[in-house]
């Protein structure tokens, strides 16, 4: 064993050394105790911060999103009104045409001949009437012969007008302004008046209709809310109608509601509604599917809550976490009528001035005291949760 170590152990075996060692240990314990009395005592943690909004009542348009399809304002089928051979087609498929524009020319030769013959017959009949008129006054011609001549002249006039109309039908014109589709006949085709040969279709695209349906149950509920004074009617012509296209984009032109059908489809329980939209660039085409956002009423004192602040309990009923005036958390059952953008419209359970928790829901319990701060989506007060 090391000689120095043996000497140190011998010193501790001496009676005085033991007393010195004990005194030193006691002094050390007293020093440690003194240090402990100098440290501040740990108090309870501060209340957790929660982000809240103060709900307010304000006028809010009640809108509904409904599906439907684009329909043209007018569709005109261009059909043959005389028999004959098509000589010329004067349009390009897909062109815009105007009312009265010449589309086709049917061989007019036989109708021109019939018109010339009718003109000649009319001239002859009118000359006979003129010849008989002075003679009947002197009884040189009987009154019966004169009446027969007048009647023949009238018949000749009618025949001439018919021949002129048929001759005019050889020139086929656009009955409305719009966009013309596929040419259904070509030069050399034989068209028939009796078969009403279809030659082309002209569709008016500006403005254009959007036809959609709404449940009769929803309309009945809306009417009851009007009667109770819960909602106000939108003034005629002031309802905003917005169209959402198939790709989700919003159509840039606002429409107007034209009418609601007066009958309910017995097979579907739906009522048909129609809106009209300007379509200057022909973006909307007949048959296109879209959705309409229709403003049907105004809630003069609506209360809305962001959807993130509403939770659903085990019973499936919606609730919010509210902060009382003394900064305690309480659960509030609420009634929700519908969605408006990213908000829920709350019809009961909240009043103007109530504070609803949007951030920090995961760390609070009913009855807990919290520190409410205004909610800001860009400055989340609960970012420190992970610290």
C-alpha cells in the first residue's frame, strides 16, 4: 500500500481529527441549506394564451350553389320552304350570321317562270275589269259578268302573290342573328318543302340562359323564414347571380335571375329556375355544365364563425369553445344553418360580443382560465406550443 495513504489514514484515526472532520461536514451542510433558502420559489404557470375572435352581427346575403346547364336564348332550324336543287352555299360553318343574311340559293328558274305567268294572268284579269267597268253602267255588260271579272282579278292577284312568295323562298336567309353550325346540305342537293329539309341551325349565344333546379323543400323553408321575419327578400332585379364554370373559375360577367317555374317536377321534387348571362365572347356554349351561386335573401343580423372554430361532439352536434367575461373556457352548443365561404352561419348559441377560441383548442379544458388574445392568421399566438 502507498506509504502516504497509510499516513493520512492514521491521522483520521486520532481522536481530534474525527472532531475536525465532523465539524467540516456540518458546516458544508449548513452552507448548502443557506444556498437553498436564497433561491426564489417556483409559482403556478401562467394561463395559456388562446387566439379568439369577437363575433358580430351584420347583414349577410344568403347564397345557394346549384348545378345546371347552359341553354341558348333562341335556336332556329333553317329548313327548305320550296322544292329544288341547291345552287350555292354562302356561309362558312361556325360563322356569325345576321338576321336576313343569305345562307343558300335554291334554283329559282321554275319559280321565276311561275311568277311571270302569274303576273301575266293578273294583268289580263285587271284589264278585263277596267274594260267592263264603264260598260256595266250603260248595261252593255251584265252586272254578273262584271262581278265575275272582278273575282277573277282577285284570284289572279292571290296567285301572283303565292308565286312571288315561292320565288322569294329560293333565297334562304338566316331567320335570327347568331352562330351557324354545320351545313346539313351542300350544293347539288335536292331539298323538299313537303319534307321540310333541314339545311342548317342558327343559335343565338349572346345573351345566353342558365337553367338550374332547386329543391321545393328549400324554397318552402326560405318562404317560411321570410314570413317569420328571419330573412329579408332581395329586391326584384337586385339578386346577384354568379356562374362557376366546370374548371372552378368564376365567370367574369354577373347574371340576373329571370323567373322561377310555377310547378314542381313530381318525379324529382325540384323547381326549375332560369338566369340570363351576357356572353360577348361566346365562352358559354349550349349544353355546358356549370354551377350558379344565387343570392336568395339577406339575413340582417347574421352571426358567422370560421369553420375551424367549430367542433363536433360524440353526439354529432356542433359546439364552440367560448371565453367568458372572467376569461374562463366554456363549451357552447350552437346551431348551424349553412356555410358562407369558409364560415358557418350560426343561428343560435352565440350572440354579438361573444369571444370564440380559434387557436389553442388543443390545450384548454372547460373551466380553465386562459389569456385571450386577438386571433391573427399571420401571427398565431399558439406557435409556442411546441416549445
